[in-house]
């Protein structure tokens, strides 16, 4: 795993299952309340605009919940959803206040994620799809980081942003938790004598499900790159 392995989930599928397994081993030593808090905080910070492995933490925690009864998947999903919605809203407020100088500052701090090319692609997505770029952006790691701050910078009306933010947060965080949790239960019941194999299978199936959604979202983003006009305000 490379030194910045925590960020690889945003750029490829080379080893997310390995990362998830590693994170899950660590999460098994953490009390349930701390797991809830960790999931909410990490996803909140990622949604705010800080590149963190929120999706890996969520997948690992949902798998852990499927194997340990002390972690409630409903509470876990609620914490993930709250973190996603609150983080995006804070990111929106910061972006609205900071404007384009904020994007330039982020580009200096996180050039791998906030490069000019990535910002331009994200802006074209917002220009074409408006509030739905926030919704579908939930399923693409790069756009998930951009959505809140960029919507604020582009002065998207807050009610539109909030609607897409809430719907996207519930579907992504709650849906991911539910899918991975039930996949983990099924895999464990099938392969209880080979728990490690069941875990690997659960991770692979869960990640495959999410990657299908991500690929569709990325195709949409790629289409906007070729067809959308120059970025402008999305205030209307």
C-alpha cells in the first residue's frame, strides 16, 4: 500500500478491499460509541472538503456491524448520514464565504484532489446538472469532496443545495450501510466456517455494487466535460 493509501479510493480500484480489511481489524478494537462517532466525523470532514477515506471507514464499519451485535446498523447509518449532510452544509457555507480564493488555497494544500483540471471538471458538472451534481456527486469520491464548497463558491441557492444534499446523503450513507451490512450477514451465514473468506467476499460484492453506481456517475461527469459551456454561476 502506498504511503498515501488512505486516498487511493478516490482514484482507482487497486486495493480498496485490502484497505477495508485493514481498517476493519482496527475498528474491532474500538467501542461501538467510538465507531459511530468516528464514522460521522470522518464522513463529515470528507464532505466538508478534506480528503479522507470516508467510504472505506463506512464500508468497514458496516461489515463490522454485520458480525458484531454491539454495533447497531441503524445508528451507524444515521451517524453516517448526519455526517454527510452536516459536513456538506458546512462546506457550502465556507465555500460561499471564501469564494474562488478558497479553491486556490485548497489547490495548494491538496493539489492531488483540488487541481485546476479537477475543479474545471466539477464546475462543468455543476453548470450542466445544477443541484443534481450535488446529489450524484455523493457516489463519486472526488465530487463528494468538492460538492459542498463548490456549490457555495458558485452561489447555488441553499434550498436547492440542501434538498440534493439531504437526498444524496441519505441514499449514499444509509444505502451503503444497509447494502454492506446485509451482504456481510449473508456471506457470514454461507461461509461461517471460513470467516476470512466470507469477509473478503462481502467486501468485493459491496464494492462492486458501489463501483457500478460510481461508473455511471463518472460517465455523466465525463459527458458534461465534452458538452457543457464554460462554467458560470448556478444561482438560478
